[in-house]
C-alpha cells in the first residue's frame, strides 16, 4: 500500500472507532489502533450486537458502507423518494409489482400477469394471493390501489401525472386508468413499493411495514440502518439474514475497510490503486454516465424567467460534431477513472432501447477537417474564429465533484488540440440549471427507463425547448410520443431507437447531437475476502443502494 498521510491514518482510527461504536465492538479508545491490525470479533457478531438479535451462524450477516447521501432523508417511504429519484434501486423492505431483469427487460414480483388495452389507456394487473405484510395482514389489490393513488397525490420524486386512478377490481386484480398512453408503465411499477393502507401514516418512513425480503429492524439516523430477513417472505428465503448499512463519507469508508470491521465499502477511482489487506476491489458496470450539454440555439433568447438561452459557438452543428470526434474517451477512462469505466455514447448505453448508431471513433483529424470546412480558421493565438465568433466556451462542473471537475479539465485539454479553448468553472446546483441553458455543464445521468431519453431531449411541456438545454426536434419528439403510445412494450423499444437515429434524423453524430457523452463510471467497492456478491445488473446513476439489490443472494464461503 502507498504510504498513508497522517490525516488518512487519523481518519482510519476515527472510522474504526465509529464502526465499533455502531456495531458493538468491545474495547476502549486505545483499542482503536489495534483495530487497524486485527479483528477482535467477526463482522457478523458485530452486526448482531447492533441489531440486538441472536444468530448462531456468523456466515449470514453482512456490514455494508454507503455514502451519506444514500441515507433517505424522509425515511423508507416510496412517496418521498425511497427507491426512486437518481438512486433508483429495489426497495428490499417493500414489494413491487414488477422488477427489471439483468437485461433491463421486465419481470414479475407481486404481479402474476398484466395486460394493457389497445389504446394504452388501461393497465390490468393480477397479483399474488399469498402475500402478507410483516404485521400479518394480507396484501391485496386495495393496498396496491391505495399506494398508487397516494403517490399520485403526494410523491415529490416520481412522476405520476400519467395515472388517472388505480382501482381494486377484486382482492387480486388492480386496474390503472391512465391520463395518457404510457407504454413504459412497467418500469414505474418496478420502483414503486407497495405500502399497507391500514398502517400508513405520517411516520411510515421511520417505521415502514412492507412485504419485501427484509424488515427494517433499526434506524439510527445519520449512522446506520439494520435490516433482518422477513421470515414470511413469499419468495426464496434470503441467504443473508442480517444486513447492516453504515453511512460514511468516502475517506471514512476507505478507513473502515482498512480497519477490517466492515464487509463491503463503496469507494472511487481515486482509491483504486490502493490495496486493503483481506479485501479485493469489485467493479460494477453501470449506465451512470457523465457528459455535457451543448446549447443548440444561438444566444439572444431568454425564457419566461429571464434566463439567457443559447450559445453562439455551440449552436453550430459542425462544432458539436467536431467536439464529439475530438474526445478520446479511452484516455479519459485511463487517466481520470484509473481504468474503471466504459466509453459512453448515449444516455442509455446497453439498454434494450439503445441505438448503436450513437457510437463514434476518436478522430481528431476528422474533427479538425469538419471545422475547417465549416469556415473556422485559426486566429493569432491559435484559437479558431469564424465571423467574429471565437471557438471558446466555459465548461461548468458541480463544485465538490472531483471526477466531473477532472473530466471537464480533460475535455478542455483535448479540445485545445483542435483549436477550441475551454475554461472550466465550479458552480453550485442553485445556479447550475439556469446557467446550463447557455453554458455547457458536466452532468451525470443514467436510469433503468427510456424516460431518461425523453426528459433530456423531448421538448418540455408548454415550452419551446427541452428542459435541461435548449434543443428541439419535432421528429425526435414524435418518435418518443409514439413510443409512449405504443401498447406493446417490446415494440416501443424500436421507436426509442428511432428517436436517437432513424437514418436521416436524430440526436447522434449525424443528427443534431445536442449532448456529448463521455464515460460510464464503474461503481467500485472494497469486498472482504470470502464474501460472494451476487452478479450485479447494470447500476443506474447514483453510487448507493443498487449494490444491495440482490443482497439476499449473497453468501460467505
């Protein structure tokens, strides 16, 4: 291991003491140093101490470290973001009607069958009749209807404007009446946890009752959550009986792994060249991408709030196409991500609705030729100019995000080679959204639903342009509208592909190209030797709960 700084060592000692405090380690303050060198008790025993449960088998518990932002501020209530938002994941505590499979197609959880009317306005779902909530009450279609109607009226995260009303037709049949056709409704059902109508109230998020694989045993806010296996779960019995999740920042998570008192801890590429005795590095592939918008209209307009729109340089389609060709994504993966990532060409790489026409080869010579043919020529300082417009722009990145900052700076260095000057600037999210209407911003996206395409590229309701960066194409809009109206989910995938590129129009290199995608970031974890983490499906944006989507299948050897 590389020589550690005093700060890192102190952090390690602090984290070791913190882990012991949370998980019930014996010893006094002087024992924190020893914790770095030897485990005094197994992780399973520590977890039992925290949860206050008795277990004879030390091989059925696991301690996982996630970042502080993974702790749901409003608790474990689907109406307030649990399972949704940027950090989409399986809810563990609650059941869902559907699930996403490894290939991102749809499978069943509570549902046993579903049908949609030819006009796409009515979905009928049949559910299992053998499911109980953890308080012993049966889960029925009434609970499903109550959940969806409640989320329609209260959810601050998910969009339920497409739902008119959910109705229980009998104990095992629920009908969803829609306000508009919505072919990808099964993807919404996959992240909507079912809550009990009889036990739902203002404090539900702190004391959730569900029917999923796990029961929330204990929540120490700001510190940890302890989940225990649901003995009445209707599916396969969870192999991992107790799951303790600790919330720590990145330095403390690394130190916790060094201490040996946790079993799996999130980390980043910045730590990937380190080694931790007794641990290996797990890299999970993702659709957690990074890229930047290029405002596709000239400057001069403002929106209804007076926010400036457009950019005279990036509004040139030849500029956008040249930039896309001039980016060496492999170099970024190697030097910014230490090799832990994949090239990104769209917001939906590897998904069933991904169009491979988005892919391009790194070709700076072609990029330079495109700019030259378009009339851009070098000025006295080497920066390209055309009709009084200089080939330059500011690249914004979120303050405090070192990876996005490094990607912004790498982008600047690469584009300098073809005569484009980029100045990087950190910005807070309080102003980033508005500034991105005229200035490129380094974003992070990626979800298990085609709506990610829609939200980024489709003209916003009641607006002239898309929401996050000024761009509009009626043909692209039309394909996505048609995809949502399609009653056959599988057929809709082809329409989403057409929205990206249909041979003559779209959002890829030969089309409008209003966004440039760079890399998909691997989600990295330190994993204790002997812990068998089940095979992971592609993680979405957000380095958090996705890792434990299938924790019930994890084992120790």
